């Protein structure tokens, strides 16, 4: 593989790996952090929605307290006078307080008043079914209230969940004995839930606990294990939150649900996509700049040097020289190669000269063979031996220099 190809491969793999690592970190960790922020926001929405219902029950109970600790109500619980009903328990009162039912029951369980109101027909109706038979019977939680005690929260009726406030009936100064329990209630129906959602800018929905448990058993398990609140993404555009609502007896009766558009998640995802796009483009630009810089400063110059050495080797003309611009290591390498070429040329010239000397000695030896001059013959033999040794040393040196030059020729590979 060529050096240029290796350089391209190494830089490409390095940049691609870095970009992939940044993309993976951004997508899996930063996006998850946006998801956690959104979950925390939905958890807060669920708590707020639950608080809306609790505050509604508290505010209702405060009004019930004013009516229960009133001499007129205290007397009405005993004499059941019609004037109290005509003056106080009117349709306007039901409308202004947004009530569906009022009930006053004596400590012995006698119903002094039980009235409801239909806002659609604008008529008084009977108290809801099950309210008296299930919640205002002797021994019930409501009927067992002591003097000055109260009760507020949710009860379940056949017609649906109801928010109630109940107070013991006392005199103005809150003295007793108690003349019974005064209970007010309003159904937690779809209209009231819509009003709550609008007033508090929340998306609120309510479903019976048993129905929700049948259709979403895994969600109920998650709610129970997560501390009564569960927030989960439905898809990339919506997140839902759930919590359980208990009645006045501590029984799980409702599942309250909120939902929210995933604006934070969507914005975070879009930001990450833009960031990833920027990183990819930056990585490409960086890779291209690095490749061009390395090619200009190293690869192309090294390739040119290798090509020049190859041309010297192919031509056999060791009098030629190589050239590389600059003052860096490559320029120094070119000088070293030129020095080797000079040495090789010098060795080749010395070898040629030695060959000429051997040829002259050979001629001289053939002339002197018949002279029988032992001293001269011995001297000639010594000279021949020395010349052969010099010639062998020069051939070895030339071979070494050629090997070094051949090695330089491979630099472009």
C-alpha cells in the first residue's frame, strides 16, 4: 500500500472514529439528560395536578366550616325550620359555590337535609345514590367526627368520584355539643376537570383505579415502585405522567394523568442534530486540510525523492543528484543520499583505476616472467595481492552503497 493511501486511511479512520464517538455521546447521554429534565417537569405537573384537587377539597371545606359553625345552622339541625332552607339552601348558593350536593345528618343518623342540584336543568334533585347508604351511615368515617373535627377529600359514588368537605355542626363560637355533620360535595366530572386544566394551565385526566389497573398493569406496578408518580414517554412528541389518588379512607380509587408535548426533548434533539452536523462538517474539513497539508509537506516530497532515486538507479548514472526543497528532515535525507552517491561515484572511479592498474601489472608480469628475477616477481605478486584486496574492499563498499540507495528508492512505497 502506498504511503499516500496509508495516510488517507489513517486520517480518515481517526477522524471518523472521533466523530462517531462525539455523536454517540451526544445522542445517548446529552439526549438522555434532556429526557430526564422533561421527566422531572412532568413529575412536577403531576404533583401540581394532584395539588389542584387537594386544594379544591381544602377550599370547599373552609366554606363548609363557615356554614357549619353558625348559629342558624346549629338551630336548623334541631328544628328543621323551612325558613333556613328558603333563605340559604337555594339554587344561587349551589351555583355560586359550585356544589352538587348538601347533606346535614344528626349524630343519630337522621337526615335533616339532603339536596342536590342539576346545573343543566337548573332544578333541585335528590342527593346522589350511595352517599347516604355508604358514607353517612352510623359508624362511618364521616359520622364518627368529633366536635371541631373535619374531613375532606375524595369519595367514590356510582355516578363517579366526588370531592367533599364535612364539618361537625357547632355554634358560632365553635362550642357544642355537636348537632351533626354538614357535608358538601361536588362531582369530579369532565366539566370540572376541564375547568381545572384551563385555570392552572395543565392537562388533567382522571380514570378509575381498577379500570386503569386492568388496562395498564405494568404502569400501576411502575407507579407503586417509583413513589406514587410515573412519568414516561409515549412517543417522540408526547410524555405522560400518572399518580394514584386515594379516598378519605386511604383506598386507591383514581389514577390522575397529565400529558405534555415534548418541547424540551424536541429542542434538545434538534440542537444535537445541528451539533452533530457541525461536527461532521468540521471533521471532514479537518481531514481534508490534514491530508492536503501532509501531502504537500511530506508525502509528495517523499514520493518525489523516491522517484529521483529510482531514476538514478534505473539509469545507472550515479553522477546525478537528488533535490528536495526545505530545511527539514527530508531535505537532510536528500543530502545524505547525495553524499552516498558521491561516495559511490568515487568508489566506482577507484575501482576503475584499480582495474587499469591490474591490467598494467599483468602486462608487466608477462614481460618479466622469463627474466627469472625472483625479487621482482615476489614484489609483483605482493602488489597484485594488495590490489585485489583493495578491489574487493571497494566492491564491498559499492555493494553497501547500492543497497542503501535501493532502500531509499522504496520510500515512495
